C-alpha cells in the first residue's frame, strides 16, 4: 500500500541493466543516468561488516586500484545477476539518484531490459532484485525488441527487421515482425570479451600484463574490426612478467584487429545462423532493409563493414546506439500511458491512500458505540461497515 502511495511521487523508469553500464530513461525527460555497473565494497575487518564505498563512475575508477579492505566488483556477468544483494543496493542507489525528492523513498514502475537467452531463474532474480530495490511494479522486455524500438525500426509492421545488439556481456541478434520476435539468439560475447582478448594478446606477444581499464582504453582508441588503410598507434604501460617491473611499449591497430578475431568471428557466426533460421519472406525483407547495430559494441570502428563483407547485406549503425535499449523501453512505457493505464493506477493509489483513514474512523466509532465489546466483535462490526468502501478498490 505504501509503495503505491510513494509511487504518486515517483517517475516511471526504463532501465537497461547492462554488464558494463546501467542506463535509466524517464519518459518525457530522456536519458537521466548513464553509470558503470560497478560497486565498491568496503570491509571493516574489526567489526566484520561490509558497507558500500562507491557506486557507478566513482567505483569504476577504483578497479585495480583498491587497498586490501575495498573490493570493486561488477554484480552482473554476461547480462544476468551474479550477486543478488549487491545488484539490489546498486539499483536502489541509481533509483534514488534520479529522483530529486528526498522526502519519500521512490517507488516507481520499472521496465527492465533482459537478454533473450536468459533463463526463467535469471529473469526472476532480476525481477526480485528490482522489487527489493523499491519498485512497486516490475516489467521485463527482451533487449532485441527494446533495441529495435529505440532504433526506430517498424516493429509493428508485417515486415522483417533484424537487429544486432552488442553489449558488454552478450550479443543479441533477433528478427522482429508484427510486435513479436520471430527468431532470437544470445551469445555471451561482448565488450568484456574484447577486453579479455586484448589482455591475452598483449600477455602472449609482449610478455606484459595490463589491466581491464587499460584494455578498454586501447579498444576505444585504436580498436578496429576491419583492416583499413590508416594504421594508428598507442603507447601502453604494463607490468613485465619476466622482470616484474613496469614497462611501456607501442601497440598498433593491426595488432588489435588480430587480437579481436576470435570474439568477432563468434558474433559474425551468430548473425549467419540467424539468417539461416529466418523464414524466406522475412529474409527477403532483411535483405532489402539491412541489419541494424545497437549497443556499445556497435561503436567499434568498422564493425559494420565487417558484417557487410561477411553477409553481403547492408549494415547500418543506429543513432546513438549505446542508449537504444533504454530509449526503446521508455517508448514502451510512454505507450502504456497513452492507453490510459497510468490513470487507472493513479485512481487505485488514491483509493488505497484514503481507505486506511476510513477504516480507522469506523473502528473508533464502533469502539465508542460498544465500549464493553471484545476486540473480535469490534473488528467484525468495523469490517462490515467499511466493506462497501473496500469494494471500490
């Protein structure tokens, strides 16, 4: 009941709960939060308790730089929850951060985007984590559908649209028609696998160990998925495994292309399997309309050229691909409001707010009328009087 009352002062949220980043979209306001999905835990070894030291960007800066009593972790792995308690606290922090009111704890309606390959147990964990974080209602939508809506594809028409969402932990490929997913597949290859491939390449060829943050910086600055005429270089510092001391060396874009061959081939293979499994008529639509790329992985240089070369189909990168999933969920929430569901929820909220006051007044009146009656009789009489009000709710 109190969640519904607090919901009157809360905003509906569309959350892209990703392995690398969490994005929150509020209908009418746009993207209001884009933070890394990282939490820093501080342990008090004397008292034996653990507290949250930092969340989001502040916690990400601590990765690989923490003392012994602080641990920076990612509570999500491959698009699903790996640590339930930490995910709940991270969600609660983000929900409270996007609400300006500090008088009441927010209790919004939340729509969360989940991988299409997640199991029922994993989806239940996401739903319960959001509910424990304060959500009064939790809806789930599959990431490819949300990404297609955010990219502006005509998902409600009787024609095939193919979308490839490359996230931090997973890559989702799907063919969508008439507001439904005809085919979908999820492979656990994403931005994290790109970083791991770069770390392993540098260790194998240079005998040097680098961290996740350095590997991500290399990927963003000189990473490429297709050989080009221009070769760029970057200076990297890491710990030499043979000498045990820091050393600097140079990496070029051709070397990073070689390092990323394995994860990129996995994504290309998933797209080819999706094209093989697509019905012929929808396959013809995809051949005409092309493949649309969303997610942070779509920002990798020339990944559209690689897919176009391998499939022979036109490939397009959606506008602002990093936020497509969250924006698509926000559009779904806005469509719910246009159908009048929000008015229904507000009416019920106000009735549930007034009803306890009615019951209290009735109970006081019965106690005054029957001062010698026992508690059971008073409750029965009060219930019978207030029953017509309850039927309204």
